[in-house]
C-alpha cells in the first residue's frame, strides 16, 4: 500500500467513524436528526470538533452521507426481492413488502431517506454528493416504474396506467401508510382496537385492487 493509499484509507475510516457516531446519536434522540449537534458528534466519535470539520464540512453533509447509505441499503433490498421472474403485480407487492420490512428493521436509514425535503441548506453540500443522492433515488424509483411497466405489459395491472404518475402515486401512498403506522399505531390500537398490521395489509390490498382494474 502506497503512502497516498494509506492516507486515503485513514480519511475514509475517520469519516466512517463520524457518520457512525451521528447515526447512533440520531437513534438515541428518538430519530430526531435536528436535535443532534456537531459537538455531540465529535464527542461520540472521540474526535475534537476541529478534527470532525476536517472530514465533514457541515451537518447537512452528514445528512446526505446517511441518506446515501439508506438509498444503497434500499436498492439492495429491492433488487433482492425482484431478482426472480414475477408478474408486474407480484413484483409490486414484493417491493411494498420490502419497504415495509425496511421501515421496521432499519428505521433510521428508511426515514432519513423518506423524510428528506429539498431546502436552501442543500447548497452547503457538494454538488457531487447531492448528485449521487439523487441518482440513487432514481434507481429506486426506476425499480418501481419497471414493476408497473411490466404489469401493464403482462396484464396484471390496468393497461391505461401512466407509468411515471402511477409510480409516484404508489410511492406516496406507501409512504403515507407507513408514516401513519409509525405515528398513529398506539392510537389506532388502543382507541379504535385496530390490528395495525392487518390495517397495513388491507391498505396495500386497496391500492393493488385499484391498479388492477
């Protein structure tokens, strides 16, 4: 290993340690990224704040770094469930199920990706990092669009669907269902005696029926 390679490896290791520290703090603060400070990140990573800023320019950069991790995990999960031959409808159901499990098994990365809103502070992040995040997001959306396109072609979904509009509608619907489950689960269970897992299944079946008409 050359001197430059060793230096690059150290940079990546320290950067990873800082991102890992930020993720741990987000979990400790009940997934509220806004409550995490750079001072806390430095302390958790066992670095000085000055050292942290040598590798990470802003908290906004950390947000994008975590979102990139989240997108990469999501793409891997989606590719795993669609790798075999299925109808478009079956593929759509597998995608929805994969996202449901992702939201439960890794809520940090799932909601960092899903709750992101474009804002003026994005300009404090490098163009390359923003571009990578958007490109990964397009891959996930492309997987969903391809499932819908396949369903229209094989007849498992309605033939008059607009692929792109339907993909964004399905994505928004899934996000709304999972967000409601996350925020209102106890209320639905204790005040209305609703089996929330069954409600999620029923909610997803509703959109499947709509798309197959």
